[in-house]
C-alpha cells in the first residue's frame, strides 16, 4: 500500500469510527498503520494446507 493509499484508508477508517486525527499527527498515524500492515502480513500470508482442521480443544 502506498503512502497515499494508507493516508486515504486511515482518514476513512477514522471517520467511520467517529475519530478525528489532527493533521499534525496524521503522518505518524499513517506510518504506524503501514508498520502494522507489514507485521500483519507475516500472519495473513503464511501458507496453510487445505487439509488443516481446527483443534477442538486448545492446549498450550
């Protein structure tokens, strides 16, 4: 996602949540959003087999 796309996304998401982001802080919020996007991609892009089934009981 480009910086322009991330900025547009942050502005729309903030508006939908009823939040206002000061123009002074917007670049920092966008930068953090882009960092979160990279971190989340480690999980969302992890390849999973089609044959996996969820465990019925979680045991740490």
